[in-house]
C-alpha cells in the first residue's frame, strides 16, 4: 500500500469518495448547482481540482494498492471560532454545522472512504494514522469527524482507533434520499509522536 498526496488529476476519484462518504449528499447539492441540464459530476470534479477550498485535492490523500486508487482521506482545519449559522444555509446542513461547532480548532476529517473491492484490508486504519500525522505536524491537538449512524463498519473503526462519541444530531433529509437517522460527532486527541 502507498499513501500519497492527491493531485488535481485525481479529481474523478475524489468526487466519488466525497460522495460515498456522505451517501450522495454532495451529489444532491451538485445537481442543485448545475440544474437539470448540467453535469453534477463535472461540477464536483471542477471543485475537487481547485487549488483552494475545503474539498480541494490539496486537502486529500489517496491510498493505492498495486497502483490502483483504493481509498481517500480528506481533511482540513476546522474553524477556530465558528460564528452563528447563516439563516440561508439549507436545513440539511444545519445539524452538520452544529456538530462541527462543537469541535472548534480541531483538524476536521471530512472524508474517509474506501472503494468496495478494497474494504477490510486495513486502508481505513492506515489513513486514520495518516490523519494523526498530518494533524500533529500542523500543530493540532484534536481530530474531529462526523459520521452517519448507518455506517456501522466506520463507527466500529473509529471507536477502535480511540475516537469517542461527543454528540448526535438528527439527519434532516428534505428531498435527499438517505437511510441515516443521526449524524454522530467523534473526536480524538492527536497521538504523540
């Protein structure tokens, strides 16, 4: 296994991982951004290939197995002092923003996803170890992440790696089709070197 920094040319993989991690919520928003005639995947790829923004390739690492992209980690610094939630924010995002605000100043692990054919091979554990390294090198003392209550394998992995549940918020689905009922915030102290 090789873990490497993502490149702009990895945007097609990144959008799939970003979308997988949140059960099509990103695709739901990309569709809304491009309208019925646009290509939501192309819109997502453009965002992932940017040099700036939270979902930029510059905030992502990919795990490869035998030269094939297999898994992704994407994270960035959380806001140190989150302000009030903008009343124009879509309701589906409000619970996520409420949870993010409970871990200010942490390194926020936004995406951890593995393609189906590569699950159960230790890639998630390896990428969580990389998250620890990245957060420590950047001077963070805590890592935070939000998962859906239906991602049972991920929830077990986080607990096994020292993440502790901090809070839950109900999923607001609106016209987004999802089975999850709750978002779960986890935090973990960054491991010493």
